[in-house]
């Protein structure tokens, strides 16, 4: 038996450490369709956290059910999304706005490739690196925007999440 690398002796890397925090934050999510959490970090220091949930004071999916809207895509296929919630990435950015935290040159850790809107906000906040636990099956547009805007995008896991 190889005892040189037992789990208790292995310290997580910084990326693993912050991804672990993002997973813990996700436990507070209030929409079961997209239970995700996110942390934003600079110089190995935690700046803000966010999880998927309704705007402050509005009812949560947990309590009143989802608010589903259909989207008809250019090729005709239809997808359904819950629109009641502010995404984890957006909530982390809002927390920074409320608390006056500068996000320039920071790194964001999240569950999967941010959606199109989140990607645009991430770019304009000055976040320079995005680390996702999984690749989102419909994340190509975000991937392309990050590339054009020179935001470094990395994946922990090559498994693609269909969601
Ligand atoms: Zn929901
Ligand atoms: Zn999003």
C-alpha cells in the first residue's frame, strides 16, 4: 500500500482551495435547477462570494417554485430556463458593488462556463481569469467572448454539464 500520498497529507492547490469554497457557497443556492456558487479572488485572497438566488426581498424558487421561460433559438430548438434568480457570478459582482470592492485583475471560480450575460459582466468588471469546475454544453459563445477579451478560461473537469 502506498502511504506516501494519503489524503490527509495532501494540501489542496490554491485553485482547489478556492473551488472548494465555491462549492460550499453553492449550498446556499435557492434554485434547484442551477445550484451554483462562485467566489472572486485576488492575490490568493477571497474578495466576494455569490450563489444563485432571487433578488433581495423577492420569493425564492425553494418556496414558490421556478419561474420558467422558454427561449426559441435561431435554429428552432426551444430551451427552458428558470429566470427567477440572479446568477451566482452576478450576485458576487453585486456584492462587490455593495461593499466597494475592486475586481480588477481578479480570478473568478464557478461551477460551469458562465452564461452569455455573466460573461459580459465578468469581462467589464476587469476579471482576468475564470476557473470553471465543468464545461457548460452551450458555453461556446461565452468561450469565444472570453477569448476575444483576453480573459483566461480554465476547466477543472473535462466532463460537460448538460443543463
Ligand atoms: Zn428556479
Ligand atoms: Zn449567468
